[in-house]
């Protein structure tokens, strides 16, 4: 295959004692030459993809799933006796309020209202919302297109008027922290020097309520690294604010701040180095999932006054065979989310830890709470989110008196004629590696079929069953979707996670190869029919597998991926909080111990001439703040040179999408194009024919 020209200009690099020559370092610069090269590559990839029958088939069939909006997490909230729900469609977002559990109720926000309120021509997407405890004020965040950052606005629920309290923030972590009387909130912010800070904001200056007694405060870099994000939790009366950081690494340190006196102190003992998720039960006690000294976690009650003394903690729920993921306090009960064989389950306990009920739920289920977020949103009722491979995310209300669950808010979308199996492959250390196989019920022919494996494996993030909205056309055409559970994730506890991260990262890749070989051996697919894809850290997993085991895959599609773990960001570039994620997953490349390990698998450094690589399609977002397109430019140039060295007819191409961040675009039309290009490439290169 003849590619656009990519000149070589050797640059010597060194980090952590590892030295290498980089022929494409010039592609890290956002120069006129580089951007012209990038556009040429983007256009060239378009000619290779050429939008044949596979593209048209996928594009048309995506409509049956409801599009990208059907996957977006939109929890129902119940605050102050009012039910808030967000309906997301291809046309836009509509937020409702109702006095009743069932029924949509009154429209608070829709695309037309948003355009008028914000004086914009095109309504932005509502990323998340946070009602006040009494339900009188609605905080909602709109996405600026990055998938992480945007603006929080505040709406008077009764009048429909915007209040003068907006602020820009990382909406995933810098949520408003409401005071219990709904008089105002703590705004997570930054000082002029970039330090973490919390500023009390009264909704009504003439009636500030509890907010009037609250003091602002900040944390030094030593107290909380300015590169990390932050999370704040107010005690019921607003007296204490507990501050921590949410990262893939252990969440440490924790600080407790007296909002009246201004005093602050560490919340956990210095010796406590693991995560501690939870919620306030009252002003004197914090209920937490503690993982110190356990693999799967236990629930403890921590007295605020003696929190640094573990001997004063009271165990409420002991460690079991299930993995604890989140706990909240509602109606004087402990509402607990846990994992049972890589599937989400909820259980109800008394305030003293007596198990009362297992909440009815679907098999092979998940939510953002059980996979990554680890926090259950505050509600006046027992509400949880759930999705499965064949059912989109929806909110459910649990009635303790009848021990039943009902859908609240928008009904889930469903895929029909779907078969789901959970299988296990045996690793060389005798550990079972689970994976799910999803296909049409009518597709069980007994013959190997084209298959697409979608991976993650890292950061203690649980890679759980999720709605296959984007894969429905592939499955409808007769393809098999494979979902492996690899070490590095949080599906089976801390030891499982530790065995596939940082110095043990190679184990994650080995688990993937064991799974793929098992799927081939058992006749599910063949190497000529097997594709591999992953996003973000999953893009690292799939790219490493491409370089280490090119014989296993017919095609590899890294999406918005980490491609260079030695130099994930151009040297000298300040990327803020994102810098903390890379060492948490892979180790610090500045340390010789980790640099050598990282260099052994980092995809960019391990692309070699003379190797026949599978067909490769890199998907990159020009607005991606974490996995920057600069590394995509470098590796596609290197892959094209490697392919030319063996006269390979398998393409190595890259698309650089505008209006796209760290996921498919929020623009539904562009997202459909991206998904259609992705699946069409997989179908062509795995011999999946459109019938």
C-alpha cells in the first residue's frame, strides 16, 4: 500500500534511563507542516474506508439503538419529594420534574428553552444535574464538547429562571456540594495560584441560611496535589466537609474541614494508604468502604472526632466473596453496590450492618457507579442505575416494603434476539479469566465467526457488561462481540487490580492472549476473523497486543488511545490533572524501575520494521485532552513505514476527528459516521459479509 509521505528526522530521547531515537518527534508539534500532514492522513484514511456497503449497513442500523444518546448515563434523582429525570435523544436533551414517581411531569429544560436561556443557536448537551436537597433549585452542567469540562448553571424550579450562580468546571468532579437547607453550596474551584479551593456560594444573598456560617478554604500542593481532581462531601448539618481525590490510584490524602472554625486536619491515619469511599450518616459518623488490609472491602463506621484512630472504627459489614463498590445512607439504611462475578448487585443493610435484602436486578448488569464512579448519588429514595448488554441504562426504584423494583424515568431501549454467555479461560498461573460472548440467538451455527473483542483492563475500573448500542449492527450481521475481564480492572478486588497495573501491566496483556486463544480453540472465531479494539487505557491494551501478538488479530482499532506510555504528553507540556492518571496506570517513567518495564510494552516504542501487522485503524479526537492526537500522528507514520518494509497490503490508517474529545463525538451525526467507519473497517477485515 502506498501511503502519503512522512519524512524522518531522528531525535534522541531519554527518560528514566531509557534512551531511544524518535524519527517522528516533529509530529508532536502543532506546526503548519504537521497539521497539513495530519489532514492528508485523515483524508487518505477516508479513501481507504471508502464507505462501501458495510458502512451503509452500520449507519442505517444504528438508528435502531437510539444512537449515542442511548448509552449516556442519566440518573433519576429524588430530592425534596420531587422526581427529576433527564431524557436524552438524538435531537437533544429534555429534563423533567414531577411530584410523582411515574410519568414525565413538567418540562424544566429542553433544546428550545436552553437556546433561549443561554442565548445560543444550538442547544448544548446536558452532561449531569444536581438538584438541591429541597428540590427547589436545579444545578445542571452543559458540556463544552470535551466530555469533561463545561459550565454549571442553576435554575429556579418554580419560576424557570436562571440564577446568577454559574461557574465553569470539570463537571465530572467539581459538582456543587449543597448545604442541607438548600441555601447554597460549596463550589469546588482553584485559587489564583492553581491550588484546590472550596468557596461557599449562597443562592439568595438576602437569605443565606447555613451558607452564611461556612468559611472558604484551600489546600496546599502538599496537602492535595494540584494535578489531581477533588471530591467534597458535606455532613448533614454542613458542619464538616470531607475532601479527597478521585484517581485510579489509592485515594489519599483525605482532609476534614470544619466549615465554622476553619480548622482542617487529616481524616485518615498516616498509615492508611488505600481507598475509602462512603457517605456521611450524621455529623458524627462517616460510613465507608474500607479496603485497608482486604482484597474486596468491608464497611466501617468512622467517628469524625477520632477518625485517625482505626481502633475507634466499627465494622458493620465484613469482607465477603463479593467486591464492594459503593455505599450510601438512605432512610437510615445502608444501600450497597457490589460485584458478583463481574456483574453488579445491590443489597440493603440496616444502619448497624444487618443484611436485610438483595435488591432484584438483571443478570450481567452494570452502571457507572459499579464500574468507575464508586459513589451513589444522594436521594430521598432507593434509586439505582442498571444496564446490560441488551438493555440500555435506566434508573430503578427499590420499594423495601414489597421488595420489588420498577423503572423510573425513561424506559430502557432493548436489543432483541441476543444470546449472552460467560466463559472462562485458564491463565498460566491457574487463574480463571472470564469473558462474555454476545451474538444473535440464531447465529449459533457451530462454525467460527467474525468476532470483535473490546478491552480495557486497568486502573481498578471494573469492565462490566454495558449496552451494546454501537455494536448492534455488527451482531445483526452475524458477528460475535467478545468482552474480556482482564487483570488490572476492579472486577474481583484489589489483588486482581494490582496484578494488572503498573509493574505488573504485562499480566493484563497476557490475560488477553489467553482469552483470545481460548476463543479460537473453542471454535468461536479464528485469527483471520478476530478483531480487537479498546478505548483510552483500552487503546493501550489493544495497541500493545498489536505489537506483541500480531498473529492473533485480523484487525486492531485503538480508539482515543494511550499510545506512548513513556512520553504520553510532549515533554514540557502542562496537562494538569490528567498527568496523574498515567503513573497510576503504568508507573512513573521518570523512575528507572518503571521506565524499563514501560519501554518493554509501550506501543510506539515497539513498532518494528519487518513485522506483518494486522489491519490498523486509529481513531483520534482533536479535542481529546488526555490521549492527544500527537501520539497518533507519530505511531501511524511508524506503522506505515513498518508496513512498507514488508510490502504489506494491510492498511495502517488514522482519522483525526474534529469536534471530538475522549470518546465518539457528542454530535449525533458525526458519532454515527465514526461508528460506521469503525465497524465497517472491522467487518471488511474480518470477512463479515453483508447478506
